[in-house]
C-alpha cells in the first residue's frame, strides 16, 4: 500500500514537469528544462540575496497552502468516521484524532495571536456566539466536529491571507512575546513561522497513523504532489 | 538576516537533532515493541524509520547532484536499529553540510533523478528540500504517535527552532557536537 501511494509521488506527479506546466505554481523564475541554472546568471549578489528572501516568503506561502490542503484531506477522512472513532483514545500524545485536531487548532491560533498582536485570535467563537478563550495545550475547544471543522477552515484561510501580507523585513524583525508562564522571549519572526509550520506537520503525521489504525488510508501527503498536481486556489475538490 | 537558505539550514539542524532524540528513545524499546506492526502506513516503528532513511538518502543524493534512483519505498535498508541509527546520522550530517554550502543561486539549480517507474524527474533544489523537510517531520510524527503506545515516553520533537527551548536541547547538541 505504501509503495503504491508513494509511487505516485515519484511517477505520476512528475508529468507536468517536462512540459513546464508547474512552474507558476511555486516560483516564477524557474525555467524548467535548463539543467544547470534558471535565472540568467547576471544578477548581483545583493539581488540574489533579495531573491532568496522573497523565496523564503514563497516557502511559507507553499507551507500555508500545504496546511490547508492537508487539513482538508484529513478532516474529510475524519468526517467519515463516527464521533466515537474520532474521540477514541488510541494512545496518542493527545489521545485521539479529536484531541490532536483540537491541539493543532489551539496552538495555531495562539501563535497567530502572537504573530499579529490580535488577541481575538487567541479565542474561538462558537456558532451560538459564545467566545471561548485558549487556556491550556490540551484544552478541548470544541466537542462538536462540525464546529471544529468550521473554525479550522476559517483559521487556515486566515493563515494563507496573513502569510500573503508578510514582507522580508517583517520576517527578519524581532518577535517579542510571553509564554504561558509569563516569561518574555524575543527572536526573529521567521524562527517562529518555521516552527509553526513544522508543528502542524508533526501532529498531522500523528493523525495519519491514527487514521491508519482505524483502517483509513490517509492518502497522499507529499508536498511535492501538491505542488505538481493541485491548483493553488483549489478547495477540497482539487485534492487528489 | 532572514533568507530561504537560513531556513533550510535551520531545518537541516532540526532534522539532525530530531532524529538523534527519536532514535535514542527507540533504542530503549523492547525488540518486540520496536518491530511490532501497529497498523501504521509503514506498519511498525522499524518500518517507518527505514522509510525515512530511504527517502532521505534518495533526495540527499539528488540535492548533491548525484544520480539518484528510487527503489521500493517500503524497502528495509537495515534490519536492526543500531545500524539504522548510524546510517541515519551519516545522512543527516550530509544534509547539514549540503545546506551549509547552499547559496541562493544553488537553490535554483534543477536536479534530476529517476523515479520508481523509471521516469526521469526534475525539480529545483529548493522544491526538493521543501518537500524533504516536510516528509521527514510527517513520518517522525507517525513514529512519535506509535511511541505513545509503548512504555517509553516519546521525545519532544517540535521545539527546535525557538530560543526558549534551548535548555531542552542543550544535552543533545552536546552529544552531537554542534552548537546552534
């Protein structure tokens, strides 16, 4: 099963490359087909560095897309399970699929509140209008899957929008914040942004194993497949 | 100075550190727990660790500009953890060295390899690295999840980049002989 699915990564997903179809999905300076280098070679060092800084932003845009794409797939699969299966304690760090989903939503929003300074992001709003504040890392924000999914989708759209507004200077600027125990910290914003996306991937990896253990194929999870096969603006219907 | 090169260097060090922590904990497992089929995508902790190394080696070769050819993705490179751990460390340090040598220009070099269907594929190095780093973390997350079902405590793996986690990784970085 594993070999079959991953064969897609190494085979089918590459077809667009030879035709150059994929280039605009990620990065507009890559001229696919040039085996050595794609950028003309006349830029100064400063321009190259500036280009690399822009590419760091592109990297985060891609990871924001990957986050949405993966969450759409995993929530769609989890939506086919019973509520008991989603909440079943399978011995994961946050016990269940439901527990891990809650943790990811909570931590994503806590970081977004730090990134933007908007304290409203450190809360979630239930469909009945009730505001729920983030308190602890294993807090259950929503018991109801539909509510969880709705706020997940809102949050993922927000992440993409926010990353789209970032500038290279903002990435390099210092981020000052206090942790849950009130201790102050300060470091470049990009450290935390890289951490933010790694953290998502780490916990989604856990969820895929929980899905496998419930007999569900987690599907294709490879970033490179998304880049080659999924149009940037696609919703759920675009996932392979 | 923030740049994509710096991001990839941090990710390569994160990978070295994370695998060190993960393998160290896996070494505490009873043999039957380590090999036990837990219904994961690559069945067991052993199967998933093998898959991580196999794919790492493949893409590291591609990034290094060597001819890389994909074999079976569920293949067993090593049948025991100590051999796997040693080989993983070699691959991880090679990836660190490659990332340390990266330049903005180098990121845009298009690298080619042969996929499991025998077709030639190509991508710029920055795409290969972006994919590889996500792949590693994704599968370590699976191993982490399986460890939660054993008697050993899974290590914290998602706290490399932040300064307030420095005390957490101090001992590991000493063992690895790196300061970052």
